[in-house]
């Protein structure tokens, strides 16, 4: 046999075999699912002179999630994809604005019949470090993408996650655009002005949000963390966290969740806030009892990205209890009905009250309270196994500011592995 032909054949065979194993590794860890959500929401505004009597809409959502594995080798490559589609089932111009559906550009009070988007993320792995660039849904103390409506909020940017040191989790990156949960547009990232925040309106948005987060697990029971966030030309933020779970007799536990955040202005945005929070939860069998306190100080309310879930113990279904100088308390109770022979059925209720809200000179203090109840059931067997049903109810009342709201959400969900 001609030597050059033999060598060429071996090289080709080696490349093919290498490609086969790389692709096999790439495919082995690939995951895909189709999540469906049927979402009804009714928000009834109870205060006098409300501009709209209620927001009431019904919609169907589809979320196609794809996560590839990584190619073999020292440096592995892969990609993720997120396909989102929302379909209007019921809405009208006098009841729109629930956050479920995209509003029509030419007629903002009317919801579009359907909307959708596709997000793609490229990723690279070296050892225990992964870099992702593209569509992201971060869940960090500095920024938590919201997924409480029909479709999730997404961001565009890059994020690095590293687990190289045992017990230490490092996240860092930059986000440049946000796509809100009822939108298909990538927009500048802005600070939330919901409630009484006292931010200066001239500079509240940016196209750069930089972040770095460190979390270290000292023991199986104790974890501490620090995070830094920088919304360019708007604010800087430092977040400190401490979580401890103490095992007690009889299988019960006592969990402590303590947080402190310091937010300061950039370019005269008037951000100046200190947030001290703590949540303590005692779990006994199928029951959990929680007590939380949250205290705001400084010249402004708490700073967080618009549309996201604020990293606050009293950020709940409707309110964030993070207004200027606000002090708030929470009492919470959870029950798992598996103890009564009904696995899959859970219950939660909580009550929060806040006062001392600074509404400005010569105005009385603002006060508010909120009561939430969640009942959820996941079918455990049969042809409808893993179908989830959740009812969420909230009642909100305020004094001297804000809206009075009665709210109900009914969510039917199902995830199909592909």
C-alpha cells in the first residue's frame, strides 16, 4: 500500500473518530423540554378614581428550552436556545395591562393576538468554568430575571460561572439589553421606579449592567456571599448575604437568611439606600413558620433593575415594601399536604405590613399591607401526571399613596421532556 495513502487514511479515520466522540459527548448531555402555561389573571383596582377598574386577561404560553452538552476536549463548546410564544385567549382595551400579553404598537391599550421570540446562547467550558454569551436569565442577588407571568424576562449579554474552588461559586458578567416579559424588544436596562423611590428621572437607564458575585459554603449549614452591581451612570450596589440552617431535635430546622445592601448614585440619579433584611423560618415536619423584617434607610428607596425580582425578603406577589424609609414585617405559614396522604398539594399564606414611608415634606407617612395565599397541586400519576395547577390570591391596601388591589391568578402548567 502507498504510504501516503495509508497515512492520509489514518488521519481521516482519526478525525472522524474524534468527531464522533466529540459529538457523542455533545449529544449525551443535551436536554430539551416544552413548557406550557395557561394563565388567567385578574387585578381589580379598588381605590377611588382609579384610571382603570381592572386588568383582566387570559393567555396560553409555550416555552421551548434547549440545552446542549459540550464538545469533548480541554475546551468544550455548546449552545442553548429559548423559544417563546404567547397567544391571546381573552383581552379587551378596557382590561389590558396585566403583564401577560404584548400590547399593540398602534393601539397601546389593545393586546396583540400572539407574540414570540427566539433567544440563542453560545457557551464554552474549561474545567469547571462556563462562559455564556447571548440570551440569559440570571438568578443572582444583584439581578433575578422575572418569570412570574406568561413568558420570562430575558437579558442579552455575557456571564461567567466558575466552580473551580471547592465551596466557592463565582459569577461575573455584563448585560447590555433587557427583553421584558410582555415584550419582544431588546431595550436599555433601567432602574425600577415602582412605588415611592425618589429617584431623579433624568438618568435612570443604561446599556451596561456589570456584576460580580461570590458565594462560599463554609459548612453544610453556613453560606456567605457578596455581590457588586454597577448600572452605568445610574447606581452602584453592594450586597452581603448570610444563610444558616440549624438542625434541631425531632427532625426540625431553623433557617436564618440575613441580607444587607448599600446602593449609591452615579451621575446624580439620587440613589441613596441602605436595606437591612432578615427572614427566619422554623420547619417542623410538613409545616413551616416564617417571620421577616425589612428596613429601608437613606434618601431613596431600594435600587433594582426594572421588571426583575428584587432580592428582598419582603418582595412578594404585588409589592416590594422597598419605599423611602419604609419598615415592614412579614409573617408566613407553609403546609405540605403529603403528611395527610395528599402528595403534590401545597399551601402558603403570608401577611406583610409596612409603615414610615416618606412621602415628602408636609405629607403624612405612607402605610401599606398585603395578604397572599397560594394553593398548588401537581398531579402525581396517570395520564395527567406532572400537570400543575396553582391559584394565587393577593389583597393590597395602602394609606396616603399607591393602589388598592384585589388580585387572582390561575395557572395551569405542564412540562414535556423532549
